[in-house]
């Protein structure tokens, strides 16, 4: 297939982002400080065009660029989630950046660059493409974490994320070199053909290092050490981007590499995934109990949720991957809605971040209290909200795969985690009112309301998400 035909049929979203980001850099450079508004609006449009390109795509599953890149149903599904996370993150950030004097055109440019890396990562079909996508995503994220450079906490978050991220990149390269050395190829299909059911010890070491690096990117325990400090110190809209779009890409490539490159050693990688899942669920459930800062609470919450998503992957079959896809869709909605509420926590022009600042919210802003309460119930997995079904499908896949112990631990961890989610609801409805919040911008109210309605409506009409997730999972097998 000619190169430009490949671009048009299988690489169109990435092409739109690459061309668009170069145009935005030029516009921003020529307009200077006046460029933020225009660049911001154009960035949303570019990401929206990429999302439309994915939604309208009906091309067959194809591997292009000499096997470096694959365009299939699973990649299109995960790219759509990633682009939604990026678009909403920009919408959530506009008011915050303006109020903090950070209306820099580089901000939406960095989001698009990172999103481009995420899309490349999701479709990576060999080890080199995986590393290039991972680094393009990560380098932009390091800068974004320290975007508020006059804030010591933001600079500290960027430095911590960069140093630990460099360590994870080194682990990835070392693991990839071991896999290449023992398999003799960098392609996932080639590794699958070369690695038998009794792999040499070097392959196991390589697999461990690669999965450790990916666990760092998805902030799964025991490679979570950066998450609470970076979530708290980074600008809140950046934290929302970390917790939404970046997680989609990291989990997607983890699913792809273990399913397509190591089908013959399922017993070996399943042990690693089970360990990471259990450690993440338990840490996320217990460590969040004593948190007073709501961004740190959401950091530990995200660690726990990554553990639940990995339960589906541990099943190692089509039903498990479908459960992961459903879980990530619902997790994305819950996370974006929650961070919209956090960004709306502003008293007399000053942003506040403590759970105690939500005290008595039901009496000062009843609608916001209701929406945030629904999000907390969904994060806790209370039926009939969508969060319950997210956990149900990954736990069901684990039970069907015979992983009864993992399913039991998941249920118990969910019960423990419910404490700190319900504590937020208790503070909003039963504590004495704290100072009332300022009126939130329309974008924040729209995201908060839409996410809550989506979670409430999932049990009424789940078929669009269910059908899309089933088709995505089927394309991997």
C-alpha cells in the first residue's frame, strides 16, 4: 500500500494531530501572549477532528509501516477514549489558567503533543514504536507537571515525575533489549512466535522489566510512588489529564503487549498482573483513608482503580479484555466529572483542595453536592450507577477464568474503599457548612452534569459502550 494511502486510511488521526500541532506552534509564536485563546480553541478543534476521524473509520484491521503500527478495533476504541480525555481536559483548564495568569499557548500544544504520543503508543506493534510513543507522551507530561513554574509544589512535582519517569524509561529499554536478544525480533507477533510455553529466564526478566515500566505509567503499585505528590503538586487541570487520557494509553498498551506478544506464557505474566492488581487495590483502598487533600485522595483512588482494571487483564481472555475496556470507559467519565468538581472548589477567588472545604455543600450548592455525591457513589461501585457495572464485568471475567481469590480480594478492597468515598458524601450532607463556593464556569458545570447523567444512564442504556467494548476486545483475539 502506498505511503500516502496508509496515512489517509490508517494514520489519519495522528496525521491531523501532527500537522495541527505544528500549525499551532507557528500561530503561537507569531501572536505571542495574544495567542492563547486562538490556540486553545484550535486545539479543541484539532482533537475533535481526530476523534471524528476515528468515529467515522471503517477500515479493516491492518498493520502498517513494516509492522510498527497497527490499526484495529481495540486501538480505535482506546484512542477515542484518549481523545475525549484530552478534549475535556483542555475545556477544564481554560478558566484555571486565566485566573492564575498562565494563559500560555504552549499549554494546549503540550496536550496535543502528549496525546499524539498516546495514540502512537496505543497502536504500537513493536518494541521501538512502543518506546517512541511512550517517550513522546511522557516528555510533554513532565513539562506540564511543572507548568506553574512559580509554584514550588508544581516545580517539585515536575522534577519528581521526570526523575522517576527516566528510571521507568530505563527499565523499559533494558526489558526490551532482553526480549529482543532472546526472541531475535522486535515485533509483537514475532516475539509471540519465538517465545514458547517454556521461555528462557531472560525472557521472563525482560517481561518483568517491561511490565514494571508500564505499571509506572499507569501508576499501579508498587510503582506508584510518584502519584500522590505529582497529583497534588501539579496544576489541577494537568492532574485531570494525567488521571484520564494518560491512563487510557498506558493500560491499552499493557493489554496489547501481554495479549499479542506473550500468549504462550500466560501463566508467567498472569502472576505479575495479579500481584500488581492486588497491591494496587489494597494500597488504593487503605492509603486513601487518612487523606485530607482531595487531589491526594484521588491519586490513591486512581491507583486502586488501576488495580481493578488489571483484574480483567489477569483473566487473559476476550471477556477479560472486554471488562477492561468497559472499566476504562466508565473510569474516564467518573474521573473527568470529579476533577470538574474539584476545579469548581473556589472560595472568594481562591482555589481550595481539602475535603473539609466541601462541608455542608448540600446547603450552599445543592446541585453540585448531588452531582459530586453520584460520582462518589459510582467510584465506590454502588448500584445502579455505572461504577458498579465496571467492577462487575472485570470481577465476572476473573471468576470465569477461575481466579476466585483475586475476585474475593477485589470485592473486599472495594468495600474498604467505599469508606473514603462515602466520607466525602457525609461531609457534604451532614457537616456544618463551610464558606460557599463561587459560581463555577459553564464548562465545569457542563462536564460535571454530563458525567453524572452518563453514570446514571448507563444501567438504562448500556449497549453502545458494551457493543463497542466487545468489538474492541474481539479484534485482539
